[in-house]
C-alpha cells in the first residue's frame, strides 16, 4: 500500500477545493458562511448537508457523514485512499512522491493497461459503424437502442475471425502479452487469438468511469450467449455493476435504483429515460455488489423474471443481503410477468407504466422472505417446521439485532413455532449490536495488523501458532481469519485484500484505513512484532493455566524470544531504522 508523507497530503488538501468536488454531485446553495444541499449519502427532503469552503470540510446533520476531500471521494465516488490522493494531486499539478511500495514501473503499467482498454473500446465503436458492423447495428435497431445510448455507453462490435486487436495495437510479442494481460487476447496452441469475435460489445467501466473490461453478446448461433472479460488485475467481475459509473449521480438524484438481470435491461431503461438501472455481470449477484447498491440507495428494487429461474435468482439475492440488512434499509422485490423483462415491458407499456410497477407491484423484503420460505417449506405441520428451521438458520446471519428480533417475531407468528437459535443468540448477548465500539488494540497488536494489511504476502509466511493471536478478541478475530482465507484464495500478491476486507467488514473500514495509511512496517520491524505477538500469546496461555509438561517449553520459548529480540534491536540500531 502506498504511504504518503504528511506534508504532501497537507499540500494536496491545501490546493484542492472541496466545493468543486462536491458540486459535481450536489446542488449547493449559500447559507451564511457555508453552503447547503441535499445529502448525497442518505435520503432527505430538506437540506442538512453543509459544506464549509473556509475549513474545506463537509458534514451532514442528518446522517452524520463528514470529512474532507479525501473522504468524499472515498465514500461517495468509491476511490481507494491512494486513488483519491493521486486524483487530487493530478488536478492540483502535484507530482506524487514514489516509495518502495509502488514503483514508477507499476504505475506506468497500470496507466498503459487503462489506455489499451480505452482504445479497444473506441476501436469496437468504430467497427460498429463500419460495414462489418451492419448485423450488430440491425440488432440494436430492432431492440430500439437510440444513437445517444449507443454512444454514451460505449457499445461496439468485434468482427468475425482473428486479428482485430492486432490491427488496432500491432502484433509484436510484447503487445500481445499486454493484450492478454488485459483480457483482449488469449493464448492457445497456435499462438494468440482474439477473445471476442463476431459479438456485440458492451463496455464495462469501474466506479471511476475507467474502461476495465467488456461483455460480448453472440450474434446468431454460438455459445456462450454472453462472454465477459476474464479476471485480470483490472477486471473483477464480482466487484462490478454494469451502469454504475454512468448512473450513480442520477440514482442519487432520483433516490431510486433498480437491479436488473442483464446489460440490455439497463440500456432499455436508460433509453426510456430511466437511468437508474444496474446489473451484475452475468452471474448471481454477490454480497459485495449488494453492499455497493445499498451505498447508493437505501430502497432499491430488485427486479426479476416471474418464472422459476427468476424466483430462484431473487432468493439467492435475498440470502446474500441478509447479513447487510439494517432497519434503515428498505429493499423491495418486483417479479415481472413470465416471458417479460424490463426492456420488453418498457416497449409495450412505456416508462410511466413501468414506474407504476416499481412503485405499486414491488413487495418489501420481509414479505418476499416470508413468501419464499413458505414456497420452499411446503404445506402442513412438516412444512411449518421446515419453514421455522430455515428461517432460524437465515436469521443467524443477520447483524442488526433489532431487525433480527422483529423478523423472528414475524416468522414465529406465521409458523406458530418458537425459533430456538435466534432466541439463544439474543439471550446470550442481548446487547449485541453492530454499532458497539470495537475494543482498542494495544500498540503491538495495532502495528502487527498494519504490517499484514500493508503487505498481505506476509500472511502466507506466518507460523501456525499465529492462528490463535486474536482468539479472545471477538471483533478482530473474524477479520483476522478472513484475511487468511483471502490470501489463500488470491491468485497473486496484487490482490487488494485491504479493499476486500473493508467491503466485507464495513464497521471496520475506519480501522482498516488507519492500518493501511500508517507509516510502512518494514520487514525487520515485522519480525520483531511477530516475536512480541508470540510472547504475548504464550503469556496468555500461561495465565490461563498450563500443565507442567506444557509450562516448561513455554517458559523456554519466552527466553528464546528475548534473545531474538535483542539481536533484532541491535540490527535496528546498525541500520539506523
């Protein structure tokens, strides 16, 4: 992770104007010495969002969100901290200082990759306008896609056969390797070939609007019907939502969001003036994507086909959102008539009728859950027992204690059965709440966690005994364990584990950000911290009581740790660290 000198951060802030940054998304009006507007972080009818031009800070008196330029870019626009710093530095004409964690070579590679993906998108758009794109244009015309939608969303075409990307970029070995890295070529037995051929192309952008990948729809016969870019350093399918960067501001302004199943549904809604649709990229929606949806809108509508497949997709989405639900979130579910999708209904009925369906025909998440449980469980006493058992299991995943209690009462009323697991959890920890203040870490634990989050490759080299380091800390232990599994699942050391942890543990975002942006933990300090953590763990076990056979080697190990620490201390003095 990048570490920026405090003086540099101060200069970036001094040269940035938070009013310009926020005014792109919020209509601000003068109110005394400050500016006021509708909060972009929560739904409100009267302005409570205040921006201070003098202090360069914002604060919402309604929801409590506040901070400076970095925080707004992170919380509203989805930037990571380093990305926010670099964005503002570039606008201010400042050169970002380099450190050993992020080399100029890596930055140049990243910039070149985004440039290549952007050029590929333009080339696909040009191919759509050429004679060879006639079939794709005919399909778009038949689907009623106007020219402005085709242009604004970067629709394109990739010709039949091989060699299209090489015509755009060249055909040398280095270029082919780069095109493979960004997902535009694949390497087969006979060399490189175009991944997308004879397909209508959908440009996929990240939250900052950068092209990161593509989706391609086959024209005519062929499988698969839709083909996405492979996983790359820039394209992570489970983190992305189609239409996010294009629709983020209109969703916040309209205070409405509709989750649909595919690219054409998003575009069909946009073509009818409803730029409020988002879609996962061809797979079941994941928890991270749902978290992003709730960040944009607290009352999204999840729209699915009314057939069996649509109901199954809706149930999977509901299961994934259970841990994220809070009392202030009010998602709804809309089942469309069988054989229809948003695009076809909009063509047949128009935008007003579709809006009426969203408003009047969608059902609250609790009602959707209860109906789904009944369908799964079946009739009779056995069915009610199955319904209660399934509900008990699902409620155990909810983190909002009050909401869990309310839902438990509803399902107990519906089944006439007292749930066991949910009641045990409430009685065992009646004050459990996601808003509880996390326990403070001591200085060693704080730096140890920073050392792992800053350089996740260290996780793979920890000894087995490190598994128990935070066993008594109920707040840190799940996050610590999840970091281990993320490292094991990661394909390489470039996986942004800190970002993924912040997504999965939203209540720990501030703490994770603190670890990321602390002074870099060098390797020699990490070795010392690891010894300190081991020593503390041994003392914890001794305090709890060890047998004589266990105590002797434990005490011996403590003496060895002291010797190793002295050696490290001497090395630190020698290096001047």
